[in-house]
C-alpha cells in the first residue's frame, strides 16, 4: 500500500471499529443496566429485561463480529490487500 | 487417506464425532443389558482421555513453529472450535448453570462478559497480533516496546494470571476424575494432570489444537444432549432455548408462595452447600446495575488480555483468517452460553413447581429423602436437607445444595438413563482438560521462549529450546497439581481473579501498543508494573485485610482498579518521556496493515 491508501485504509478501519464498539457498549452495559425498566415488555414469551442478558445480547455479539469482518474485508479489498 | 492431515480435517473429525456418538449408543445398550453406573462412568472418562492422548502422540513435533503456533496452518472453523474448548473451562461447564440458578440477575454479568469480550478481541487485538507474527503475548510487548524489562514484566503478569487459572482447572479435572473413576481426589488431580500433559507435551500448540477440537466436540454434545432430552421428556418444548420464557414466568409466580428469601433455620454440617435465596430474575437498578456493569467490564477486558486465548489466533494462516476464527470462536461458545440459562431455569422449575412430578419442595421430607438422586448426592456431601421447622414438609430454606449439582445432577433429577450422566462427566473432563492445556502451554511457552531464549540464552539451539519448553510444562503442571491437591481455592473465585490480573497488567499495554503510536517503553513498563501492583494491592486489602470495597468494587472486580491505574500511568509516563523512534513507529504502521510480511520473521 502507498502512503495515501494506507492512511485511508486505517481511517476507515478505525471508524468501523468505533462503530462496532458503540454497539457492543449498548448491548453489554446499557441494556443490562436498564433491565428493570425492560421487565414490563414481553418478547418471545420472555420479559425483555431478562431476554437480553441470557440470549439477545449474545446473539447480537455473534452477529456483530460477523458483520464487522464482512465490512473489514470490504475495506481491505478496496485498499487492494 | 491421501494428502496432508489438514486437508482431511472434515473427514477425520466427522469420523471422530460419529465414533463418539456410536460409543454413547454402545454404552446405552450396555446399560440396558445391566452394566453398572460406575463402570459406565469409568469407561466414558477413560475412553475419551485415551483418544486425546493418541491425538497428542500423533501430533508430536520437533519444529519450533509447529510447537509454538501449530505451523500457522489451522483453518478458521477448527481454530474457532479449539478456542471455544480453550475458553470454556471446567467452571463454565460445571458451575455456570449453577451460578445462574443461585445468583439471579447479578450472575448474568458473567454470561454477558464472557461472550462480549470477544468483540474486544476481534476489534482491538487478534488481527493485529496475528499480523505481528509473534509466538507469545510477551513476544509482542518485548518487540513493540523494545528491551528485556518490558518483556519480563509481561511474562510475570502472564504467569500470575494464567497460573491462578490453571490451578482451578487442574482442581476441576481432579474432582471429575475422582468421581468418575472412583479414586481419592488427591490421586484424581495427578491422573487429570497426566491426561493434560499427554495432550500437550510432545506436540506443543499443534497437539493442543487438535486435541482441543476433539474436546470441544465432546463437551458441546455432552452439554446439549441432556438439556434437550430433559426438555423433551418433561414437555418443555423440542428446543428449550426458544420456549422457556413461560418457565421463567412460572418461577417468578411461585417464588413468593414458596417464601423465597426466608433465612435458613439449620446450619449444614459441611461447607459448600446453600439454599436458594435470590429471585430468579428481579433487577433492582441502581447499585445492582453498577455491580453488573463493573463485573461485565472486568470479564470482557480480561477476556481480551488473557494470553492463552490471544495465542490461539497466532495459529491461523492469515490476518483475515484470524478475524474469521474469532467469529467462529464466539459462535461455538455461544452455543453453550445460551443453553446454560435454559438449563438453570428448567432444573429450578422441576424442583419447585408442585404440579410437576419431579418437584421436591412442598413434598414430605421422608418421600424426598427416599429419592435415589437425593441419596447419591447427599452421600458425596453436595446436598443436604433437614426438617428445620419440624413440620415434615420440605421447605425452600431446608434444601441445601452445591451449585455444581445443577449440571451434574440434572439428568438424574429428570430421570434420564445413567449413560447421560457418564456423558456429562466426560464433557466436564474435556472442558477442564482443554483449558488447562491452553494455560499450561501459555505459561511454559512464555518462560521458554521469552525468558529462556530471548533473555537468558539467545544462542540456544532449536532442540534445547524445545526440551526446555517441555521440562517447564511438566514442572509447572506438577506445581499446579500440587497446589490444587491442597484445595486452597474455590473454583470460581480463582477464575475471576485470573481475568482481573490479566486486565490490570496487560490490557492497556497491548491495546495502546497497536492503537497509540506515541506509547513507548517507559509508559508500557509503568502501565504493567503499576497496574498490576495496584490491582494486587487492592485484592489483598479487600479479600484478606477486611477493607470495605470502594463503590462496591469487591475482590471479583479488582481489575477495575488495576486497569485504571495502568491506563493513567501508561499515558502520563509515555507523554513525559521521549516519543518512540521512527523504526518503532513504522513497526506500528506495519502491524495495522493486513498485507505484507509479518513484523517478526518466521523463525525468530
């Protein structure tokens, strides 16, 4: 990679990483933090506040990593690496 | 079979899985023909250990790259399975569901933390460390920051964190071996260690990789079959994961009627057992939310700094493969972690709900005491019940049990054949052995590669290096088994500590080494030393010296203190001292660039 492509590649990688970490923070910290408020809502037969820490957040983490890799592959492809 | 071993993985492990299922069916037939429960247990554990040992023997090697990083030829899906086995310890397998059973909302922080951590691994660490081309985690620290002092600090943190963890694993493998093979615990610990060493000693990372894949297959089958079978026989749905919401609601409805939270009347004559006193799920917000968040953060940052996990991603062929294998790792881990809450919920409902045939609470004491599973587990001091108020009826606060029982006894509570209990024992053994293997190898590799080869004798020949690595493996394993045989630690306390130690000393030096070019040697050393010391001091004060925790940060969360000190000291010291030279900055650029040669040469 030449200097300019390299810089662009890193800038895009960094911005993707920050977005991923924002989603991660929401589902690992903010949602479980507010579990009490979510108890009244029912989802697939579960109280929503319970559903997230036992299943929902976990599914989102798995999907998030697959999505991140898909996007990062595109960033890498565009930079020709 | 034609071609290389790695070309035939699908067929080999397909055959292996088929063989294992065949073995389960064979045992089920033997059980029908009248074979005793004890013999089935012995056959399950012994058969699987022999298989792992064979894989270890077949993977023996005298090549440095095969020994340290499995020749960097592990395909993504298999590396995912190996990481999942490496990751899921005896504690995950045996204690997780029990923790959920007893702990309610607060305990779920472990579930979120031990899965969410992989987002950090994928975002911040794995692909970059793979590009770097190191053999061990201290190898990265030592090369990025330069100098033996930084390398040595990383080795020390790694050894403390991993050793804390490995003792618990050897302890778990000893417990299971003792129960399944019917030998004393002190002997079981060494039998477990022997199995662990047979998997790792001759082939290093290569052998550990291929046994861990085999161990994952056993442990996931052993975890899923009992839950799904139990759910089907008890009418909770074909796949319980999607339908246990009703069970949660039913438990919440029953809890007040059963006087949940009433204090125990009696004191059990032995330790480790407790009554259920925490609601299944009743978040209070406020301080409880804060406790949840701090514990989850510790487990997540710890995950991203534990060397035995990070080094698994050094074994893939490329940077992209490293990323992909993180995704598969989390998927394979997820399969167990989203099953554990279902298991805990359904087992609890079976014991509590008076409309179910399996229930015991509210039944007459004499009737419950006559149940075979109650007698079996009472005999090994994992269960205790006593009619404290003398009314002849078993109350919730008269039923004491150990958390481990939830996984181990569920097949018996639900009335499944004994072959399932044997399978569960083999699964627990696989989980404990695979994690112990990864940890022992991480310690021995850091000592042989970083301490012996890089610091003490850089001219050592390949053969000497690999002999030193193996001697260290045996010595450390022996030491771990010796400490485990003294029964100093409970399983879960020590496991959480390992995460806190790792995040206190390693998280920021690793992350900033990649993400902040300005980070330099003095900063990294300050971050490792001060972070690690602050965390350790805080643990000592809170756990041994009776200090009141600051803001609810107790001994399970001391990494919060350690990592904060580490971050601040690393940034301040880096900024006060000179910028890293141009060569180091170019090295950071090369680490971020997925193309081109590895930063460290292939044979370093």
